[in-house]
């Protein structure tokens, strides 16, 4: 019984935090992939701290839940974009040798 639960936890952890397993794997630049993962993690940390800190007041609780839902929507949108249009996350570099992009 413990082994199936362990597999679920490991799979969930890898899906969220392993850049080679999550939908962010479609972004070709590993540094940018890591940066986006850091931004999403920071966003979730802020969202949960605002939500937990606001549970004492109803209006703040509603705001906290709205922030959590928005964080989930932003995460799903980022993953969907990384899966379908990874070229949006590719940085273009301009050189002095004309208008060549590498």
C-alpha cells in the first residue's frame, strides 16, 4: 500500500519540479526554463503566504483564494505555452554584423 502512494508522490514531485519531466521541458534554453520555474515557485510561495495569512478575515480570504486561482491559471498557461509554442521562450541575440540572429 505504501509503494503506490510513494510512486504517486515521486511522480507528482517530478512533474512539478523536474524541468526534464514538466511541460517546461519543451523550452529549448535550459537557463530560461530554470528561470521560469523559479518565477512560478516564487509566485506560488507568495500566493500561499497571502492566502494563509488572510484566512482570519473573510474579505481577505476571498482575495487570497482569487490569488491562488490566478496562480494556478498562470501556471497552466505557462505550461501550455511551453508545450505548444516553445519558440516564444527562445531569446534572440542581435549582433553588430548586420541583422543576423543566432
